[in-house]
């Protein structure tokens, strides 16, 4: 069965049939991205949200000193895009690139609005995704302002164990808002326990 169909049917109470999915799928564009290829660059308007079938991506911004700060990490069965730029048609402050070779299904804002109107399952999915994203964002903010590095890393591993093997330490450290050296010390300490 198609990965996107499986995903939608896993998160909705109104499953989409294989027949209905053929129409649904016509709203998406299948695309392959090579490692390091951009889905979105800073200053562009986010025209597409990408459902990742295979591969891993990262979302980051670069500060005035040229340092990259990881905002999000994405793997299979995740959606990648800049929500603000996509919804408001404003220039993005972020880069999103393929960390590994990727296969994705792209959907435009116009198509996602039509799908939400025509397909109750997709509308339900969007509501659940927004809800889950808000909860995850709230937890991440709370963790970054109140948790020590060890707790941040433990929470990260508990919530996203698959990221640990897919992204190198410097990417994970940036995502957690700590230095690579701090992450190395935390990991060594945890290994000794």
C-alpha cells in the first residue's frame, strides 16, 4: 500500500479507500531530492509542504556569524516545510535541505486547501498535525528554557530515538541548543551509568 495512504489512514477516523486515494494523490507531486539539495532556501516563499517517503531532512537558519541553528529534523512519515511562509506567503527565514537522498510528495497551499474542503480525512489529518505540532513546540520551548543539557538529550532520545542514528552529533547538539562538546560529555556520562 502507498506510504501516504497508510499515514493518512493511521491518523484519521475516516479512512480513505484505495480508489479515493487515486484522486487524492493527483494533488501531490512526486519528487526526488539529492543529499544537500534544498527544498526551501532562506528568502523564498514556501510553495510546497513535503511528505517524506524516504530520507531525512533538516530545517535551519544561519545567524549573522554564519552559524547554523537547527530548528527541525524530519525523517520518513514526517512533513517538512516552513509553516509560517506556507500559510502567509511570506519569505522564509529558513533553509530546508535533504540530509540524505529523499523521495517526497509535495503539496501546494492551494491543493491542501482544496483537499481539506473535499476530503474529510485530510481535513482531520491537518487538524491533528496542527495539534501535535503545537504540543511538540510547547514542550520544546519549555525544555529549552528550563531543562539542563542531560535532561534535554534524554527527552530527545526518548521521543526521537530514530534521529540518533540518522543525524551526527553536531546536528543533534544544535537542535538541542547545546554545544557539540556538551553533548559529547552528556553522552559519555550516560554510557557510564
